[in-house]
C-alpha cells in the first residue's frame, strides 16, 4: 500500500513537471491539440457518414453503432494518454538507451511509461465522452448504480485489452530488429474493434474473439448496455478478459526486459 | 567486509555463426550453428568500501558486461556476484536503491525538465529526506556551482555541464557504490579536471565506493588507487595503480609520416633503430594507419629526443605527433610480459 502511494505521488510529480514543460512550447501545444481534435473529428465524421448511409448494419441501428464507437474511444484513451511511450520502445532498445530504466529502484514498466504523457489524448477522451453521452440519450439507456459499476468494470477491462495488445506488439522490439510492422499491424487490427463482430465471418470472428481479442475492446462489453436480445457467452467474459490478457502481456514484457543485453558502450 | 564480491564469474553469449552473402543470410535463417562467446570468463575480485577502482581494458574486453552484471541488468552464466551482500540480478530494485550510475554520454536526467526538477524527482524516487537533500545540494553548489544551472532545461546544457549534473545526480541519495562509465569522454581538458576533482571530493567526503571505466589514462592517474585490467573476458592485472604508472608513464608513442614511404622504409627504419638501441624493449615499430608509422618508445631506454634525431638524420618526415601510450598498447605490453 505504501509502495502504491509512493508510485502515485511520483507519477503525479513527474507528469505535472512534464505537462508544465510541454506548455512552455505554447505553439506546439495548441497546434497539436487542435490537430488531434480535427483528426479525431474527421475519423468520427467518416464513420458517421458511412453509418448514416446504411440504415442498419447486421441488425444494429445507427445510434447503437455510435454507442459502440464511443465505447471504443473511451476504451483506447488510457492507452493513448498513459502508454504513449510504447511507440518509442524499439528506438530505445536498438540504440541502447533502454538500459537506463534498469538503474532506478522502480518497477521498470512504471518508470518507462512515466516519462511520457500524451496530453493530446485528452482531447480524444473528451470527444469520446461527448459521443457516449449523445448515444446514451438517443438510446434511452437508463443508467443506475449497478449499470454504472458494470460500465466501470467493462471499460477498465476493455482498456486493458487494448493496452495488452499494444504492449505485446511493442515488446516484440526485444526480439525483432525492425518491429514497426508488428506495432503497425496491432494498430490496424485495433481499428476493427468498433465494428459489430457479427459482421465478420467465421475465421475473423474466431480471430477477433479468441486469438487477438479486439472484440472485447468495444463490441462485446457494450452489449450489456444496448439491451440486445441474444447475448453470447463472450459478453459475460468481457469484464474479466482484460486482466488475463494484461497478465500475459506483462509476462512477455518481463521476458523481454530480462533477456535484454543492451548495446556495447 | 568487502562491498563487492565476485568469484569465478562468467557470462557467455550464444552467437549465430553468420555466413556471407545473400545466400548465406538466407541459410542463416534456418541455421542452428551457434558458437559461445565468453564475454566474461571466470573472473574473481573483491572491492572494499571507499575504494576508487579503475576497471579498464580495450573495447570488447568484457568491461560493460561485468558492469551490467554488477548493476543487475544481466544474469551471470555462472559464478558468484554480490554487491552489498545482495545478488544484483534477482534483487535489482534493492540493489538500485544503494547504487548510482553514470553512463557516458547518455543522460539519466529528464530531458525536457529544468535541472532542479530532475533533482526533486530523484529525491522522491530515492525517498531522500529534506535534511539530506538540502545538505547534498549544498555540497553540489559548492563543488560545481550547480545553482546557476537549476532553471536550465537539461536538453540545453552543454555536454560538460550535463556530465557534472549527471554525476551529482548519481551521488544525491548517498549510495554505497557509484559506477562511472567513461565520465570524461569527449570533454575538454578543463572540464575533465573539474570532473575528476568532483569525483575525488565525493569519494573522500562520503566514503562512497567508485568503479570507474575509462579509456583515458589521465582519469586513472588522477583518481584510482587500484586498477583492474581486463581483456578477452579475463583479468590481466589487478593491483595498485603505481605499478602500472611506473611502467607505462615512461612510454610515448611517436607517430611519424615518412616522406616517400615504400617497401624498404620499414626494414631500413628497423635496422637503424637497432644499431643505436639494441634492447628489444626500447622501441617498438608498428605500421598503424595509412601513411603513419608508430614508434612506441620506452623513454628510460631510449630518450624520445634521441630517437627523433636519429630518424630525422636518415629520413625526411612530413609530419609527426607524440601521444601517450593508448589502452590497447598497455594491454599489448602486458601480454608481452611487461608486468611480470
């Protein structure tokens, strides 16, 4: 418990400083925030136009699809904001700068991630919240305490699924010299997650449910809130699946960290 | 009780035997043909509290592999290693709490933050109390005038300033041992001198053990009481620095560019040197880079001035340089039996 408090304090201290220093580059901060806002907005707009032209997709209404998409945006936000440093892991590994993360009396994943905080991701989070509220109102979801708790649990789990997939992809840098294609593939796969899994045929459905479980990033967990008639068993797994995938991802990360030998000095 | 205890320590790496060419690269994909590289091969030594030890050797000798084992990054293949009575690899965090590391040119401070904020974060990481923090920062203010650097972003520091800050940061939490890897590389003479002063002072006032790896024999002369020389994974020499200084302080390398260099030049030069200085240890001649001929001169047996005069009487020289003996040459001389 004391350890945990220590880590929280430390995280806020580092991030506060980091944000302060980023704010000093005012132009960069504003321009990149605006850029992120519009890039998120255009992604949503494309999705919106696409869905609006299809009256229903495999039995899902427009508002239901917006709900799933909003769930997806919320679920990927923790990765965007807190785990941004994973994109750089392969450079640190190749250039040998990764070695410094061994020298502090801290958990290495924590220390590594604490060095970066993506403020721009907050913009995306805000957009996601707005969309989520919009879709909930349109669908007349009657929120009550148990449902809100379920939302918290499923969002937490869904976030862990995205984090785990990206973490495994990023950790491949410990074994593969050019791991960019792996990371890029993971990101592209993730982009399938806001679509109803029911539109995919056998192979992809099994792939996205059991092997690379992106179905759990948005589609399966949102079923709890959309009042669907036929709920598959996968849906009931969704509050838990995140913990399992994260355990696997963390194990792979540790394997990589423990096998790293650095570069010559 | 010694602070660092190493017994029969080895670290082997398995390396794929690579073939040449595109076809070879393709075959390598399915090859199981590994060879074992002994990066560190059965070494033993112990280091006491408060010592400054120079850990030196040519590139690829096994220095950084040893350091990586002492800092808990690498797991030894066999043998025993204890730092503060702890096995570093399986107790990485506990070990890190009592150690400081400076790794050459790679800063461990926060690149985007002002210097003082980096120190405040370090205070939090190592849970240094306010009293100690104030006392340590006061010491750094006296030693390296760090105060005027407080508001400066780490990225905008000069290499020398950054090195000084990194060294101070490594000592902030009163560690038992500090590893310094090439702390003076790429710095000018005055900054080098300053860094040596700071290291000596911190070692002296706080009795902190220092393990120093360097290519600069000046660092060793200025700081170390004891040196350990390693090459090809094995320890060549472990003992007081004076012995090595006595031997190698007298060596100079005379680099000469001889006009109209041809096949006969070297035999002629050899013959000339031999008539004047018959002792085989007096002058060694190497053809090093293109156009340059190296003469490693033992000044006790062959005064530099006399060697130079001798050569100039027979050869036309385009250019000369005189340098201190290099680490590679020290190691070579030890192999040749200089310390026996």
